[in-house]
């Protein structure tokens, strides 16, 4: 069925609907993973057409019970949509999205999203509140865990990939039985919250808005995402959820998005607390005129729209337009034909194939930050594992996961015991029998995700003490960091022989960690968010501006801190393998790129080590002068290359100057980059070789 057919059916149905029933479709209620709300009234609401969708219900029988009431007992039998925060898996839990983005494999994210969609749809969920694509450059913000880090190029690739995975690759707009509607969030720029404090104000220049923060949302829209969620924050003084220039202007008019816009939890009503609307009635009026289709748990639409519509024809017309969007979505999802969860699908929900994918994603998400050669350990080696996180199954699952998935989780110690002769002790004791001590440090699941902003992102004192005690034993120390964000690891960095960022890796995270520690899998993850030396450096990111006084070692009056070495502890794009790679000087076909020319780049890569490994060759671009200014580097391309020991390969890239120029408008169409430019090719955003050229 094509869009027109959906619209025709929706309009036919709307001819029978009362104003109250149309408003009901714009109302979303439900529980929250933070605690259930009173569901007793939900059945009544479903029967009376007072609700169009529920969130945070994914028990197929509970969904079917409510659905049966809506379809069989309500006046028009309009089916409900059940929505859920399936951010990185439902029953099979994958690495948190920030970890998964370190695979530098968007295709992998498509596959994990598709499995998540299969499990969600089997449970009756046909709308997931993912992908989160907020660019985040301040690791004090706990929700950095949910996105793809600091860079718009990576963020855009992963946003599009996850949309395709959730919704299915078909571009006919139909969502089949095993796929779901995705929801790009949080529109917009939630990750730029001032001081990294969740829900805080966002003040952004147009330069940063267009060139750094908006592109991933548009990538999701261009990939066909069916819904968008508005952010809690204000953007330059107007709360996003009542921001007509942002929603009607940029999202709908400039980007051509015609789908459902859902507010974040109670965000419509919160426009009053922002000090933007006079009261909740005013919130309802502003939000509906701004183009917000669904009021999630704000109880502004269901309380005030009826009255507002009677007095304001514009609001009545908005209600018709937005109700049509909800009905079109329900037709796309096939809910009028298949309203119920197929309980037979729930039985074989778990599968080894899905767990194998979870293991693959986890292995590829791990980033080796430091290794003096202690890794890989010999399989079967006798190791002592310490640190409370080692046996913490719940934390391995990270933020946004559901209680029923915990018991089967492979925690760090369990995984290590599968490959090594491992003992566990809360603190290092009787160490003579061991070849190494493995300290598991970092964040629990309660310290990451929503409302988990931290003013200090160094390791806890107890973790530092644990590593120092381990070092005192004289044995090699391997630190495994489980976290949902970049932590400031300076305090232990020099004390450890190896440092491995293991994030929160999901259902089989411990097994993936052990695969890397014993060398069954050579680490290939690369950071998509910079790791600061100190909290005080936040926000910190590689694509910074040069300023008029760029840092020069040893010189005063420069853009730097006096009490902290310059730059991150570990930069964007960084990650070690168990081998070494050597780059030739990059070459470019023409030193002057003509109007119709492309930038044709090549570099010779050699595996100079003793084992095979996978390198992620990264290409960064810089336009020397631009109005307004451009960052020192912007990631423009990358390729993962697997080479056997001693193997060489010439890696080629073709870039178009038309894609690399500055973005000056919300249409996000780059201008052609003209004049002196530089390209950097290498292993990460700091370790790269420069080549200069001019574009006409
Ligand atoms: C939460 C989050 C949002 C989530 C929604 C529903 O507060 O901000 O990401 O999808 O509410 O749970």
C-alpha cells in the first residue's frame, strides 16, 4: 500500500470520528521503566477511544488484552500502538549504542537493530523509541551511552543503519510483521546540555547546529524514519517540544518529514516549567501548533485540546492533520490487519544465532587503550579477578534494559572463567599463584543513562585503590573498564600493563571480553568519543576549532589549561590491536582539484606485526579558511581493513569537495569546499599523516 492509499483510508476513517476520538489518537500513556503508573484506567481509556498508543508495555498478553478491548469494544475499533524503549535490544541485549558505534560498522548496528525489532514485534511492540542520535561531546552527561558519540559523520551513518534495521530495508513504507517503526531522538541537540547536566538548557550557534548537531537526525529522516521524538531541553530559549521553527520549520518543511512527532515523557506540559507557556492549556496549544503529534504522558492534549479546538479553527485543523499521521502510521504497521501479538513467536524468541550476533557486536565494541605486551594472555592462564563489577550481571546490560533479561547474562568473571583458570577476590590476596591480576572497574548501570550526569568522571576512589593494591603485588595488572561513558582514567593509566574499555556489552559481554583477553579475537574497536584526562576538560572533542591562539607546547597565552596536559588521554578514533600497522605517506591524484574533479586519495597500509589484525583507516578533512570557521579536522571517510601478518594493501578513497564544505542553512546541504585544504589519513584523529591540496 502506498502513502496515498494510507492517507485515503485514514481520511475515510476520520470522517466517522468525533473530535474526542481524534484527540484520543494523540494521547500516549503508559508505565515507565522508572516505575509503573496506575494502569487501572487504561482499559477504560482503550474502550472509550481516549488513547492512541501505550508505552513501556512489552508483555504480549497484556498488550493483546488492551488491544482486544480497543479493537472489539471501542466504537470504531481503531487498534493501539504499543511502544517501548528498545535502545539496544529487548530479550537479547546488545552493547550500549556508544559501545557498538566503536565497531565503526554501521552494518553491524543494522543487524542488531533488526534482531531487536524481531523480538519487540513478537512481544506486541510495533514502535521503538530508538535510535538515539544526539551528538554528545561532554561525558559528564550520562546519556552519552545511548548515542554514537561526538562525530556527525559516524552519528549519521549509525542513525541511518539503525533505522533500516528496525524498519526493514523496504522503501515501500510498509512495515512487515517482524519490523517496527523507529523513532529518531531527541530532537534536537539534547546531547549539548550545558555542563553535561541532563535536561539543561542548550545554547548553540547556527554553525554548530548545522555542521555538528543536526546532521544525524536528518540522516535518520533521509533513511525513512517513521517517527521523531522531541527533546526535553530548550534550544536557544525555546523548549523543543513547543518549537515551531524547529519542528514545523526544519523537520517538516525543510527536511520533508511527514510522520509522527511524539513528545518526550511529559515534555508538552514541561513547557510551563521552562517558563515558556503560561499554563498547561497554553502548552497544549503551543505544542499542537508546533506540529507535535503525540503527547506522551503530558495529559495536556487529552485535557485541553477539546476546549481549545472549539475556540480556534487552526487548532481544529492541526488535530485533523496530526490524527491523520497517527492513523497512517497504524496502517503502515499493518495494525488494522494484524493488531495482536502472535504468541507463537514468543516461544522461540531466544536463539543461539542471536546470542552469536550479540557476541560479535560485543567483541567489536571493545577498545584496547593500552597494552605493554601482557595481552593476549595464554589461554588457561591462572588469573586473579578483582572488583565488584566483575560479577555484576545487571551492569553488564547497561542503561535501558529490562529485568527479565538479567539472569542469563554472562558477566565478566563468568566469561573469563570459560577461558582461564580464574579465581575471584574482592581485593588482591595470595598472588604468587597467578600470572596476572584483572581489575574490573568503572560504572554500574545505575551510574549511566538518563538523569545520571556526574560532576566528576574519574574512577571511584575504591577503584583507584584496587588498581594501586594490585600494582603493589608486582604482578602484571590488566584493568577492564565497564562504563557507559568515557571516564577520566588518568589516575590508573600509568599503573596498569593493559587498559581495556569494555563498556556495558550486553547479554554475553563477559564472553566477548574473555575472547579478546585470550586473543581468540584481536581487538578492533575505535573510540567514537574522546576520553578526557580530567573532568575539567569536558566538553572535549577532536573536531575543535583552531582559535586565534592555538595550543603550542611551552608557550603561554594559548588555548590550554595550565594544570592539565593538552588534549584527551585517548583521542577520537583511537584503539589498539594485537599487531602493528604502518602507513605510507598518503598520495592524492591532483594537487589542484578542478570544479568537476574528485579528491582521489590512496595510502599503503602494512601489517608489520606477528599476527593478523583489523585496522580502521580514517580520513579527516580540513578547509583552511572558511566563513564561519571550520574545525581543525572532520571525519570524512574510513575503511576497516583486515591484514595478515606481513600483508600490505593500498587503500583508496574518493571524496567530493561538494560534500565537504560548510553548511549554512537548516537544509544541511554542504557548500563546495574551496581553496586550501588538508586531508589527514591515519589510525586515529591524532596519529595521522597530512596532505595539502587546493580545490577550485
Ligand atoms: C524518557 C527518555 C526517552 C524515552 C522516554 C520513554 O524520559 O528521555 O528517551 O524514550 O522517556 O521512556
